[in-house]
């Protein structure tokens, strides 16, 4: 291993150690409690599963306990009588004896002399009862197990669906600022990997923990029933086991969180590769990206091995403690039988050892499960960070609905900065603008001057830092968001299409629209000009992000989608910046057809797009620098004439 790699490993090891010592935001029980809330709607089914688990666990220990009467009441007495040539067979069985068998099994003989006085009839009755009891348990247990596993799978499946639905709903309701500032790979990792891994916590609780917990409790009760003295001695190892599990659980949870964070980096790297594959190939960057991905994947492997190391150390130490305890208890039991102390019989020792071994298996399952639980809760912690984020501002209690924009849209003393009041420089600073209903407004300026931010505030993608946006004299925060958005449509620079047909992409704006309405909107947007040439026409699948169509075709479909909505306000945000002249003319024709009937906001740089606007708003340094028609502004000194001059020079050259 090279020096750089060793240094990287050492630094990462130190970071992991610090993470393991650092306090966590929420306790394990607090996180687990939040996860369990998802199971609350199914509490009745869960209670029934608990009952089934108790029955199943009781059956397993009943079979183990049968070892004691089998030895003390059947095998040892039979061996003694056989040595005296006494006949023991089913023919010697007297049915009347069976009435006393159960009471006799519950109070087994505690000395050899009493065992030797047992009659052949009693031995056969005891054996028959034991076999019938074992057969009944063997028949009932599979039925109980089937019901338990099926119902638990049903509950966990429904909970999984509920978790995914909750996360999807939350992501849809988070403000646009969240999606713009967070890496898509990190969000994807939390939405898929962390949410799925956090479900493992509930699978462990209702699966391993429920079954193993019932087995441990049932085993402990059975051990006390066999010999409370031996049970108390065996419990002396409990503090060591619990302490080991708890100490490693804390380390596992912190290491698992770092692993999930690194998994987000790996996911982001892969998203970047897929999104930028054309650029990567164009610049021959395949090896650069491959090596970068390898570095992230290797770092993920090292962090995963941190989790694995703590997990297997915990499991190994628990196995050591339980193994030593089992040997000590077996030796102690044998010594007590030889000394005739505590009333311990060979059957009691055999039953105690069998039940103890049966109890240790679920105990080890609990210890392993606790480690896995903390891995799952590390993901749950990241999952809940998404759920705890502030969603879009809720409608005010007295918010009203609107059905049109009849008079005006007013930006009054409007200021905005991303990230809140302490985030830095204002993007918009004291904007005052009144737009009459039906007016066509063009927003121009250099990149980064706040043009898109202004229309985003109009559509309530963000909340103003100061001032207000008013529609017909009412602050849009006093208008129901759903009602406001019903009056607005957006055509953006990057035309986004869903992976479905052209027809359904247009209909997305109005799901209940008829085919005739869709065709009419498509005609205005000139979609029919290229759709008629496709073999499946409007039923053509556009592919992921619409990549089976050209950029101009995708943009026409997005315009048709906006037109179908029939909004009062339409926003064209750089909708023509990447279009050819013919397609741009199509967009211009669509805009002209809406003139006077809709309020239009056009964010653009191209002179051909903006010159026919009723008024042009020139943005500079987050403020309105100029306002007027094209003819007015081109004859005034200022930024607009400068921009027009630059475009004129480009055209001339």
C-alpha cells in the first residue's frame, strides 16, 4: 500500500474514531419510537402476531422441557427396571394410570429410590403422554409459524409502502430552494437507500426481536422452573453481554451513518456520469471519471468495513461469553448431581442445558439484531432529517381562492435573498412594478440579475424576504396556493417531458381534458406539424426526459401543455434561448395568439423575442434599471441599448 493510501486510511480512521465518540442527535430509543409510529395503523395485527409468537415460543420450550420427564420418569426408571428383568411394554399399560401422569410429571421424583419404585404401567403412561404432547406441539407449531410470518410480512409490506409514500409526499412539498441547493445524488440516496435501510429497523423489531425476545423471556421462565439456583448463576454473565452489545452498538451507528454519507457521494458521482456522459465522451474524460468513481467506491468500502469490524467483534465477544457460561453451567450441574445438592437430578441438568442452549440462540440473535438495528437507525436518522425539513409555507387560515387575474399584478417593495435574512447579498432589492392584466412584460438583463427569481416569487416558489407580490390587490400569501397555481403556467428553458406519450405529456396540465382539447392546444403550439410524421402520432413514447425528440419538438410540447391549462398568467423563462429560428418563430406565434387574453411574462435575451412586448423591464444588480417599450428604451442611454447593440453586432458579423 502506498504512502498516500496509508495516510488516507489513517485520517479516515481518526475521523471514524471521533465520530464514534461524538454524541448523536437522537437516542436509539427515540429514533426507534419514531419508526414504530409507521406501524401504528396496524397495531391490532401486530398484537395478534405477538400472541402467536408467545404461543410458538412456548411450544419450543415445552418441547425442551419434556427432556426432564423423559429422563427422570421414563428412561432412568426403565433402565433400572430392565436391569431387574421387569417387562415394560405397551401391553402393560393401564389406561386408569394416565389420569395421574400429568400431576406426576409436574412433580418429578428427586431421588433415585423413588424412581426405582416406579411401576412399568406408570413408565408407559408417562412415555405415551410425552409422545402425544410432542406430537401435538409438532402439529400446532407450523400453523402458528405460518400465520405469524404471513401477517408480519403483510404489516411490514404496508409499512414499507407508507414510508415510501410519506417520503415522496415530503419531497414534493419541500420548497424549490431545497431541490436547487441539494445534490440530486444525496437526495436520491436518502430517498432510496436510507429509506429502505431504515425499514430494516422495523423488520428487526417485528421479526427477530419479537421472536427472539419472546424466546429469551420464555427460556428464562423455563430455566427458573427447572432450577432457580442455576438460573441465577447463569444470569451473572448478563452484564458482560449487555455491556458489550451496548458499547459496540454506539460505534456501529456512528460508523454506519458515515458509510451512508459516503454512499451518497458514490451515488452523486454516478448521477454526474450519467447526466454528463456526452460531455465526458466529447472530452475523452472516461478514465478521469472512472478513477474518480473508484476513489469514492474504495472510500465507501473502507467505511463499510468499519461497520463490519464492529459488528463481528460484538458478535464474537457475545459468543465467547455465552459459550463459557454454558460450559460452566454444565460442569456445575454435574457437580451438584454428584453431591446431591439443590435437588438437582440428571434430567434437570439435561433439561437445563437444553433450554439454556435454546435460549442462547435467540440471545445471540438479539445481540446481532441490536447491531443491525443501529445500522438501520443511522439511515433512519438521515431519513428523518428529510421529513423534519420545513415544507412550503402553508396557506394562511383566512386564505381565499381566485378564479382569474382581472386587474393587475403588483410587485410592491419586493426584496429577496436566498437562504434567509443572514444569507448574504440581495438578489432582488426593492422592486416596484405594476403589471396590468393582459399585458405582455419582457424581463431582460445580464445573467444573474434576478429575472427568473422575480417570476419564481410570483409563482410562490419562494417567499419574499421583504415586501409582497399582489394579485388584484391581494397579497398572494393570502391566496390559496393551489388556487394561485391553477391560474399560472410555466414554459422553462429546459423543456421537461415525462417518460410517456406525447398525448399524456400535454394532458399533464389538465388530466381530465378531452382529446379534442389536447389537439387544439397542440395545434396552437404547432405540435401537429411533426406529430403527423411519427408512426404512432400522439401515442409516441418520448423516452426518458423526452430524449427521443429534438429540443424544438420538446419545447413545442411544453408550450402545448401550458396552453391546455388555460391559465390567466403564462411565464416563458428563456423558452427560446436554445431554439432554431423556425421553432423560435413558432413560439412567437403562440405568444402573439395569447396577446391581450393572458398576462405574459417573458424572460429572454433575444431581441426578436422581446421587442414586441408591451413593456420591457431591464434588470441590473437586482433592481429595475429601465422600464419602457423597445422603441423608448433603444433611444435611451443604458443597459438595454448596450444589449441591443451587442446583438446587432453579432447579427452583422
